[in-house]
C-alpha cells in the first residue's frame, strides 16, 4: 500500500486539520474534530447538515459554506459518523430555523442520524438520498444507495435555505429533487482503505465492475472492459429508463470521478452521455464535471441525471462559495 499518510490511526484527524487550515475563511473545525461547520452562520436560517464516512472527499466537508451545507460530520473511512457528532453539529449551527439532516441511504448513516434527531432539543427533519439505480440493496444499504446525486440535493437545498425557505419547505424540496435524480457508476479498479492495507476487491486488467457502489460494493455485474460510448450507453439507459422523461425535458448532467480518473476521461464520458441525452430529445441545461463524490483512489466514474423543472435552474445558479464548488457573486 502506497499512500501519503503518517499512520492509519491519524489519517482523518490530520486531513481535517489541513482542510480547516486551508479553507479557514470558509469553515471552522468543531471541538475534537467532530464536525466541520460554516464559519459565518446566517442567523435564523434553517441549518443543513450532512455527513458520512470519509474517503469520498470533497463530499461532504468540501460543500460546507454559503449556498450549501452549514455543517458536515465526517466518520472514519467508509464508516458512519456517530450520533454525538451529528448532535454536536446541530447544536453549533442551529440559529433558530431548525435543522435538516441530508442522509445518504446506508444503514449506519440512516440509523445514527435518526438517533441524533431523536436526541435533539430543537426542530429537526430529515431527507434521505437514494439515487443509485444500479442495485436495489447492498452490503451497506437497505434499498437504493445514496451516491453522487446527494451533491445535487445538498446544492438545491443550500440555495433555497439561503433564500429563506423554512424547514418544512426544504424537506419537501429535498424529497422532490431526490425523486427526480438518478445515478449509476462503473469501476475500473478497486480502492484501498488505509486501515485494511489491501484493495477492497480485485479486477482483472480487462475487467470492470458495472454499477459499483462508492464503498467498492459490487454492482450489477463484472464484465469485460468496453469503449467509453458503450459504458455510457449502459449507464444512461438504466438512468433514463428509471426517470422515464418526456422529450424536451431539461436536465442537469453530472459526470463524477471516483478519485483516480483524469479530467480528460471524465469530459470524454460527459460527451458520450450528453450525446445520448441529445438523441433522446432531452436538453442538458446545466452541467458539472469533476471528482466530487469519490471512493479514495478508485478509477472509474458515475453519471447522474437530475430533472431541472420549476425553480431548480435558478437555485442551481444562485451564488455558491464552498471549498469544492464556487460560482456567482
């Protein structure tokens, strides 16, 4: 195992210290490193909190800031954060508007966030993301997994919260955005969890895992490596078959890297996916390409399609300032 670490026990704490120092104008680190919070809180605003196992950076800490999350709770690598982290984060960022937890659909995350919500003294609501169309269940989840579409939910809710939407409205919006967002991934290599010291799974030089999860969970099947167009076609067929959109619909297309894929290949995959949308009579109204919801150093990518109706284009375009995403005034 070759990694830029000092010890496996200190990977998370040292990484968080570096992150908080590098982006001190945007974020602050909570006591004992339990959470990362927005440095300048907006009084009375509904607070948005997410989190999950580390190893998926910049998700979630990289999305803390104006126009997105108010706090993120990082667990150990691929391990859910604990309820006390979520409770501490809520107490730190609730300025009177209540707290909305945004939770990826994995058993540990769902259970621990639910426990935190029960222990909270203030008003708390939850949105669960489950955008992965690859498989219905996995080692980590009951039902569909929450993957790269979580970024889109966090962004839309962050913009709406910044504009003053209340807790109930944000929960309803989160459920709506999640319900019209679908993703699927493919892995070309495995990843190595530092504490394990060896790859999570093994792929032959001519193999890929179609429908892989962001923790390295198995996907639909292991198949021979194919051309990018063929890979995109299978992923987009599954995504669009699930969304069942009418021609003329406007969508956001996200080509997301898993940590070990060059930008050149991600843009190539985006191009393949966009041509498929064009062929179905769908309009790619917004786009995002990059490694945002990763799986350590795994090579591969996911594609996400999210329907942009109503106020959603305006929310996506609203000013945003986080460590990982920035645009607008």
